[in-house]
C-alpha cells in the first residue's frame, strides 16, 4: 500500500512544471500532500484548457472536477489518483472550486479583466485550502498567490492584447516580500521567483542561476 501511494505521488509530481516541483521540495511534511494535490490539480486543469478541441468538451471536463470538489470526498469515485491524493490529505476540496472556475474563464474567446482577476483570485482561495490559517495569515497567503497567478497567466499567454491586459493587472499588484507561514513555504518560493522575474521583465520563473539561488534561499529561510 505504501509503495502504491509513493508511486501515485511520483506520477503526479511528474505532471508539474519544473518550478512547481522545485517549490514543492520545500513543503513541510504536514502539508506536502495537500500542496501536491493543489499543484497537480492546477496542472490537470491547465491541460484540459490548453488541449486542442471543442471548448464544450473542456467545459464538461471542468464541470466534472467542479462537481467532485464540491461534493463530499466519501462520494468520490475510486480509481482516480488525484482524487485519492486529495481525499487522503488535509486539503479542503471545496476551496479548490475557484481554481476550476478561474481556468474555465480562460476558455472565452477574449479574456477580460474580470476573467483574469477570477483566475488569480481562484489561486488565492486554493492556497488557503491547504492549511488552517489565522486571519492575518490568510490575507498574506491570498495576496501572494494572486500575484503569482497574474504572473504565471501572463507568462503563458500569446495574444498581445491579452498579455498587455494581464501585465497591467500584475504591475498594479504591490509585490511586497510577504512573511508567509511555514505551511506555505512552496508558495513563498513561487512568489519570490515571480517577484524577481516581474522586476526583471522575464517570462520564466526559473530564468538563470540567480533564480535557482533565490528559490534555495527562500526555500530554506522562508524569505
């Protein structure tokens, strides 16, 4: 059973972008499964939206995930590794519904400021679902996750007008150095990388050796 769980986690880990895998390596043991579940779900939803095909098919797949996350995990179907990981972690599945909604908004023919904000805010709510936090910690985590959401969305857009609109949302964010709780060390790493890339007008989180050093510093020290 332990070997099967380890294999499942490894398979899901391999679906993550390199920067997310690096950030996850600094997760504390108590929240690693929840964080992996969040990042793996994000990668799964991204794959649905980016796949070639009819938008209605993507909407149906997203609706399936939205319904599962809104339901009691006891009612979830067996055999889906990502659902099994989420059910076995301490994550609050209902807090991930906004993540689904945010990705669905990207299926529109033209992105609006509202859909861009919904995408980023969905990231914020999802990160809150991975651990219990007090009010001050919630505000800090939400703000950092929203900023990373703006950056990552902008970095993956190709339409010039949509990139410009998303860049405006990213530039309007404060981009301070948040003191995130230890439970959200992976988010701290991603935020530090996004903040660095944003300041240097780079499109990749891991651009050059300096970015790796930033990730290591924040992963070990927290800031």
